[in-house]
C-alpha cells in the first residue's frame, strides 16, 4: 500500500514538474511578468529538482525504447534508472538544480519588490486557494488508493448513466429502487471500509459517529407531564361536548 501511495505521489510530482517547465518556457523572465496582471502563474516558478529534471529530460528516450508499456510502468522504470544512476551523473542534475534555485531566489526577490500591498495580498490569497485545492486532490487520490467506496447514485444519475431516451410512459419506479439498492450497497461497503481503516490506524478517515439523543432527565420528564395531562383533559372535554350535542 505504501509503495502504491509513493508511486502516485511521484507521478503527480512529475506532472507538476513538467507543467512548471512548460510554463517557464512560455512565460520567460520575471521582467515580462511585471507588464501584465499579477497572478501565481506569472510569478517565478520553482525550479525542478534533480530527480524531476532527470525524468523530464530522459522520458522521450525511455518511451522510445519501451513503446509497449503504459505511463505507470514507464515511471517505475525511470525511477529505477535514477536509483541506479552513478553519483557522478546524478551530480550533474543536482548542480543544475542548485544553479536554477539560486536564479529563482533572485527572481522572487525582484518580483516581490514590484508588488503593491494590494497585489501582494491578492497573490497570497490565490496561493492559499491553490494549496487548498492541491490538498483536496491529494486526499481524493489517497482515498481512491485506499479503496473508499463510491458515493451512492440517485435515481437521476442512474437514469442518465444508462443512457435511456426520455419519452412518455417511462416510469421512474425502477430507478428509485436502483437508487435505494445503491444506497444500501454504499452503506455496507462503507462499514467494511471503515473497519479496515481502523485496522490500518487511519481513524482520521472514518466518519464521526452520530451522537445518541440525550435521555430525558427526571426534571425534564416532570416538565412534560403537565403538558401531556392538559392535552388529555382537552380531548376528554371535547368528547363530552360532542356526546352532549
């Protein structure tokens, strides 16, 4: 399980690193950023790590040599090649990353110096939103790897997924029953999955248990008794009135 999570994390990092490299090629120097509106995409981009630089530069070669394997297997092969790479060759990538990091720090300082207080605040807020989005995506990926059951579908979802044409005479009853069945499926699978998460020490992923309703105290019971008694009296009086009429 840990190996799968590690692999997914590396895959996400490769995608992010590649996107950074492409943006860097398109945006250019920090000076060009200042002539347009401020956003995190126009700020200087973090340089690639030595490992990511190796992946980006060598992926075409590995893909050409192994055209039959999928991206996941290709990434595993490249990760293995990086681990077996001699220290002298790794140093080339590490030195390049170090140089890029020094350049990045200078560009960040120059970029921040150009910002007004309002722009700096807006930039900070945008980065916070992006970080929250990335955290949400990481959690979703982790839950997928851990096999969390899918949420139950409602009748309309099932109707659309089965691609039925809308026409007169079609009853919604079958879909309501399917939705109810799917809800039961979800509840059963969630119970099993949560028990498994507890065994793995991941109680943080388990839903909080519903609080049981508080029992009535003696004092509360006494307060409700007069209300019930008066209600009974009114019913008796009403019956007597009707009988007299």
